[in-house]
C-alpha cells in the first residue's frame, strides 16, 4: 500500500519534533550536575581585583559576570559594559575570569556569575574594598613646654575602612592611658579616627620621642608612624662633688659644681659662708670648678654653688673640714696613757669586789665568845672562868672576834 505524500510529510515532521524534545530533555537532565563556583575577594583601594567563575562540567553553556547593579560585565568572551578598568583574562566553557583594575570603594558589593542552564544557576562573590588610612598627623604640641605643665597631644588619620587602630609610644614604650575616638566620613564608607594622650611634663621627658602608630590591615604589617620630639624646660639641679673626701692641710682640693638645666645654666657663682671667697689667690674659679690650693684651717666653712637659667635658680652647699696630718700621724701608734688608765680601773674594781665579798662572808659566819670574857681574869681555872662568863652575859659586854 502506497502512502500519500501528505501523510509521509506529516509523519516526518512528527518524528523531528519527538527527536528535538528528547534532545532538550537530555540536555536539561545533563545540566543538573553543573554549578558555577566563585570565591569572595578582598582588595585594597587602588589595587586590582580578580573575579573567577568555574564550572567543572559544562556542555557548552554560556557564563556571565554581572556587577552589584546587575549590569552585565562579560557574557562569555563578549564585553558588555564600557569600563576600561574591566578586562577579560580567560573565557572558556569551564571558566570565565575577569579583572578590575584601580579598584575604588564604589566597586564594593556582590558580584554574580550566571550559568545559562535551564533553569539559570548563579553563584555570588562579594568584593570587599579596604580603605587605606592617610598619613597620621600630631597636633596640640607647642615647643618648648615648662616642667610641671599638662600636655595634651592628638594623633589623627582619615580614610580608613574599616576604622584604623592608633597606638602611642614614648621612647619605644607603649602608653596605654589614651582616649580613642572614631567618626564616620562624609562618604559613609570610611572613618576618621583620633587618639589623645594627656600627661604632665617632666624633665625626664626632655628629648623623648613620642610616636603615633597607625595599624590597619591594608598596610600589610607596615604601620604608618608620626613622631614628635619633646622639649621640656626646667630649672637647674645642682650638686657639689669634691675631688677628695679627706682634705688635709697643705694639700689642694677641687669642688665641682655639677648643674643641669634647660636652657643650659649660666656660669655658676661660688660663695663661702654667705660671702665672697676670702682668698682669691688660693681660691681660683675655673668654669664650674673651685680650686683651693695650700689648704689650712681658715678654709673650713660652708661653700655654696648657685646656678641660674631663664626658668629659675637653684643651689647646693658643701661643708669643708681641713684635717691636720700630724694629728693623724700621732694616732697611728698605741695610746699608752689610755691603756694605763684602763688597767688602773680594772685593778680598782677588782680590789673593791674582794673587800665587799669578804665583809659579806664574815657577817654570815657568826660570832664566838673568847676565853678573855669579862670575869675570866679572876677565875682560878678555866672551868670557873666559863661558868663566870655564862653568868655574866646579861650584864657583861661580850668580846667578839670576826674571822675573814
């Protein structure tokens, strides 16, 4: 049986439609295992950001990058947005990589990579732009500062994103007691930060280096630093240093007046006992030193050194005592008189002790009646003498002997 040509054409068309539907379903089923992969990117303002979108399995499906405003940047290898900063690095069925040079803060946001399957699949990549802090500036310092005054100096930097950290150092030693303030800039993206250090000026701070250090992740571990050298003015401190601690007659001595102050003190003034130096020929002033030659007892006294600068005046005193070298020589041997005196005292104390001890023993040993008691002279024999003695004890005076 022969089919009519119209019937054959209809059958052919039907087969074509069935084949096309089957191919579309197969393509859709194969695309279910395809996913675009992206990564977040952090870049410093002014540098270059690279955005990469990868697909491990792709059957010739197109890839596209779009910016946070949903404007297409690249569709496969075709540039869609006129921006000379955006360039194509690689374009294939498995990868679409673009580069954005001279990145600004306005480029920050969420970028989208789209894989045009059915349905379309997307992956997000967030571009973070770091704002670099400006070079810090120190303000509030007036030079010089008088000792005892309060100092308040401030370090300030702008343009950081996120907000920078400020630290203070004095001669490489960190100062913790500071005040920190953070303010948002007009662009509502970056910050201005400031830190204030308050302290009382001391002479030990003169010449110290105060530094303000700004730390931020955009500085790649290389902080920005501003420095200020402190200048403190103070009244002189005065001290007298002798060249010898045991001056003797006939020798020489030098008294050194050590004075420190800022501004540097004027030439010092030497006085003795509240008046001028009595013997300028032997007492010679050389700068800050007082030289006294051929010392004698008349040089004993209180010597005063005065130092003065534009801030104030201060002084120090030294009591000079001249020693006799002959007296010292006589004291080098043993003092026989002193030794003899000590021996005499020891002997006297010993004798007194013996006498007192004897009297004490005698008092406690008792008494006895001798055969010479009253009435014994008239007794014919000893027995009668004893009887007479016993009878006359009441009225007769006893004779006592003490034995030592």
